[in-house]
C-alpha cells in the first residue's frame, strides 16, 4: 500500500450527488452519482469517478526548515450557485478554493482563426461566419480560483463554511481565523489561545465548526475535553466564550490516560442546529446547546479498549483522531473504530450496530453482517476476540449522505460506499 493513497478526508456535497475524498498525496478525487436508469428503476445510481486533481504539492518552509506535507486535512463543499461546483481544500498551511466545471460542447467556425487554432490573415477574410456549438466528449476541469495562505503558524485542523455562504473559518492548534471567500490576502483572528509564555500552554484547539443556521455562532473543542460556543456579535475577539460545555470527570475512573482519552477529536452541529456531537477516544456525546453541564446522550464506541489503553499508548494509537457524523434527519450517528469496524447509533431506539468495511464482505448487493467483540471468557461463533483486533486498520473518516441512507467510509486507502437495502 502506498502511503500517498491513504484517504485523509471524506465529504458529501449539499445535494449528496457528489462525494469528495482527499488523500495524503495531496489529491482530491470526486465521485458523481450516476442517474437512475430506466431499465432498472429500483437501482439507485452508483458513485463513479467524476474528476481527479492534484490540490496541494509538498512545500518547504525555508525560514523554519520545515517540510509542509501535501496531505489534505479537510474538504468542505460550498453551496452550488451555478452549473459549476466549488470546494475548499486545505493541507497544514494553505487553503484553496477550487471550481469544478464540465464542458460537453465546443465552438467551431471562428472568423479570425482556423479550426486548428492558427490566426488567419485578416485581409483574406471575405465572409462572416456564425460560430456554432458542437457536442464533444465530457471534460471536467478543476481550476484553483483562490489561494488563502500565510495565516496559520500552526497546523490547520478544521475549515467550516458559514451559513451566510460568504465567509468561512479555519482553525489551527491555537487560533481560529475568519475569512471572506472573495478576499485572500487577509483574515480576521477571532480566537487566540496562545499564552504569552509557551511553557504555560495547557490545551490546544482540536476542531471548530460554524453553526448551520446562525452565521454569528461557532464552536471549537479542545484537547482538555471542553467545548466553547462563541458569538461573534459579542466581541471581535471571541476569547470569552458564550457557553462552556464540559462533563465533570468521575474521580473513581481517573487514570494516567484520562487526559489523553478525554481530548475531543471532532465536533459536529446537528442539521437542526439544536444539538452538537463530540467524539473523544472511547465515546460519542450529544449535547443540547441549552445545557452546558453534561451531554444529553453518551454512546460507548469501543469500551472494550479501556483495558488496552497501555498498549494503545505504546503504539501511539491512543492519539488517533476519529471523526463522527449525523444522518440527514439527525436521528442516527456514525463513527469509526479499529479492525475496519464502524459504529452506528440510533438515537430514537438506542440500538447500535458494529459493521465492518472490508473487501471480503463488500460484494455488490451483499448485506453487511453485524460484528461483535468478545472481551473475555468464552467466545461465541461470530464474535471476534478483543486481542485479535487489528489496530493498523482504522476508520477515522466517515460521511453520511445529507438526504438518504448512503454512507461513505474510508478504510486506509479504500473507500466503501454502503446504502440501505431496497426491496
């Protein structure tokens, strides 16, 4: 497996017709859903490659003698305004706005040049031709429209498009910046948690997101397991949060690893804007924005790993950053685990399921079987022992179609797309 092929982000666009992935090699691959065919009306369209382009190249910071990876950290689609699509992609330092457009017609019959493109002698032109549009094979072009650079000293971990569709925010370890999509040479610093003395640094920003409906509200999470909700109307620099979400720790379960596993790796607002979801190392929590002292729901993702934290610390897996996502109706949530497992939780019935994304069980039209992990004692026939889990196979990035039960799961260098069964 080539390291550059490892998928580092997955994102559906607003309609769900396009799906973009970014990888460690700096490439963006866009998949388009094929239209339903008349011959097979019940078969929903499959996703096929629509466009592939190199978004970022490796760079070198000569002042700091640092190599800047080309790896795509995040992709965010912009709402579609015309026939073309637009997306933001970022590596550790530079955010780019890409326009993806397609051409299936070409103009022929120019007056001032021949069909092969050479200019004609103006004195030889005796008649006026009307150019015509002729069909041609579809060409998809990705062109960089804007480059937003030099605003982050530390590594960018989040970008989020605001609900006004004019601005977006980007966050690194210590700062959150607000950009206008039309302006590349300046951004506004809206959060700065950098202490005067870096030796006093106790926490870093791990994720940030704009509210889906209120363009003045955003949240950011920290490595201490806290979430701050900020209102940009209150002050230009949101150093004082409007709301502070934190679950008090149970002193009886405190251990050497408590601080590491409480770090939040992802935060996502629900589509309704009433709730937000956070992912830490062992669990997913759902918070009501009106209740700061504790989450309203907590889902254990892989509680059986609590006894394995020591070995997970030694092999650095304890620092893995798992993402989480909502379904379109906010009634279910999904997040990844190890051994190519991913977990889905139904918020209404409180039922949960563990599924596996692997080549063996991903034949077209095959139904995924629920997987179970045994933690000791006698193992049932279908169960897998916690000791035989493969920690190199991890699902960090998942995405849910905004309107349908179609999910995309990135398992290292493979992308799996699953959909609910149709009768």
